[in-house]
C-alpha cells in the first residue's frame, strides 16, 4: 500500500508539464469509468481525483502512479487538509 490521502488534502505531482499542485476532490475504492477509460481501484489501491490549483483541470491518479497510464503520477502531500 502507498500513501493514503483524503478529500481536501493538498498534493503535488510531476506531470509532462512539470510539477503540479492541487487538491484531492474525490477518492475511489471501486472501479470507475473516467474520461472513457476504466480505472481499477480497490480499498488497498485507491485512485484520487485531483483539481489543479493553477488550471482547475481535474486528473485522476493513484498514490504511486500507474506505469503506462496517462496519469503516471507520484503524489506527495504538501500540507494538511484545507481549512486546518
């Protein structure tokens, strides 16, 4: 198991465009269709919806990324949950 994140956590990750910062807006623990593709999720291997601070674009990624996926991201927590 990798890191565990919750809705409201502020995270950063490396993308093709460089380092991105955003906020977790959703946590998926069951398979979900996302932008035309099935993302495989389990309680031990969740996927996170993340809204970019800069562009407000929403991406989906796992805590350690998924090799070969469009969102091969390694998430790192920046600070506590929003509002703390």
